[in-house]
C-alpha cells in the first residue's frame, strides 16, 4: 500500500512524540513492504505564531490531500492565561474537526496489566476494563448557535436526525466487531436533543438484532464507569457528554499516557494521542510516546492493515514488559528511558520481529 500522511506535530511535547510515531510508521512500512510519504504542516500555537491562524488554509489543503493525518497535540499556556487572546490553539483543533467532517471520535479505554496499580480504582474493579467510546464530534453545543452578552449567554445543543443516525451506525460497526454490546448514553429524561437520539436509536436497534443495545442516562453512565467499567463494550454519545466521559475513561485505567484515538468522517481521518501538549515537559525528552505510537497502530488498522497494527501493539507491550518506560510509568529502581529511547527500542523490536 502507498500512504500519503500529513504530519501535524503541533505544540509542547507534540513534535517529540510525533517524531517517534513517524519512526515507528517508517519501520512498519519497511517491514511489510508499504511505501509512505510524509508532509509536515503547522497547527495550534505554532501556526498562530507563524501565520496567525491555528489551522491555516495551507494545513487544511495538506490534510485534504492526504490519506491520513498523524496529529500530536496543541495548546500553549501563553494563550490559556490570556483572557483577551483573540485566537487560541484549541480553535485549530475544532476547525480541523469541522473542515474535515470528523464526526466520529473513537476513544478506546484499555487497561494494561502492568499499569493497573496506577489506576485510582481498586484492582478488582478496573482489571479487564476494555471499551470504546464513540463520541459525536461535529455537532451539539460545540458548534450550535451561541450567544453572549453581559447578562445572558447560551449554547445550543442541536442535533439533526442525519447526524444521530450516522454516529449510531459507527457505534454498531464497532459493536459488531467487538463484543456485540452497544450502550447509548443520553439525558433523555431532560433534554429534547437526547429524546431525538433515543428515538433514532430505538429505530436503529431493530435493524441490529445481533447487537445488544441498552440505554443509559449520562449521570448514571459516569457512575457506572467507576463502579463497574467492565460493563461497557461500546458506548456512543453526543459531543459534550463524550468530552467529559472520555476524560473520566482515560484516567480510570491508570494508563492515560498510552491511550490513542481516531477521528473519522467525511474526509481524511486523524489519528492522535488522547493526552494534551504538556508544555512543561517540552524539549525534556521525558514525554511518553506510546499513545502516539498506538495512534499509528489505529491508523494502519483503519486501512485494514491488521497485522501491522498488531505488531505495533506487540512492540508496545514488549517495551512495557521489559521496563523500557518513560519516567512517569517506570517501576521503582528501573532505568529512566527518554521519549527517544523508548521510540528507538520499539523501532528496533519491529525491525527484528
Ligand atoms: C478533547 C479536548 C477538546 C474538546 C478541547 C481542547 C477543545 O478536550 O479533544 O477532548 O473539548 O473536544
Ligand atoms: Mn476533552
């Protein structure tokens, strides 16, 4: 296969983990006889500094022209601490989602046995938790009509039938490939938008008799994720609920630095770590590259290159088992590996496999 990759390293630790992701991708391509080209583009604070726009037209073109985007992270404290800033790095992320029509955000929540002790939950509760949250990404309050003056403000949580139908379908696709259990998360006891979700879901449920569909209010779902995370297989929900629940999900497993994600939809799909740009660690060679590397696995799997994805996952597990780990997950007394060293170890494992 020949793949054209747009690489968007972004801000903070972004460029460092991006480099390791690309190295792993190159090693896998070489191993399996694929070719790939890499076109780099600016986004986030780096793009604001260079051209005053967090998702410049040039970057958009490069993304549209690619088969996949390998994205790292955006965000910079200079903008967070400045309430008067007219443009912010995060707007680049939202613009990218909208312009590429990335309506489905796929966030796997996985446990790694050797990191379970890092979970804030008890071992027996979290062990074996393995589910995917499918978050709707281009609708709801994020993009609905907004208003703000000194006395009043609102955001509109609007959804159309079409938007709900297509994201539920993604949920059913994942459930069919996994353990055939889909949980639709909404707030249908209060919100009209949620009642439309539930109505559409009930219609779609009968078309998927092989999948067990259940319905859960979002407040209950947030509780269930803590009390019994192993209950879930695939969860599908709207944009804002998904934003909140996936942060909860990413930390209950104790392996936040290892979680990748994919955003797919109308145009080029984007693969990125769940974690942010961690500006304080920039340039220190301490950031964990595993979430980025696992995003490369998701990228291959998106193109049905399952063996390629599997080899990356194996390499990542092997690195953890060998205690080749960045400082935040290293065992006591273990050697401290940097971002580059972990990446290089994984590349080497792939070459020798
Ligand atoms: C996420 C982030 C973004 C969101 C922010 C940075 C705009 O929190 O990807 O979950 O709210 O969607
Ligand atoms: Mn979020």
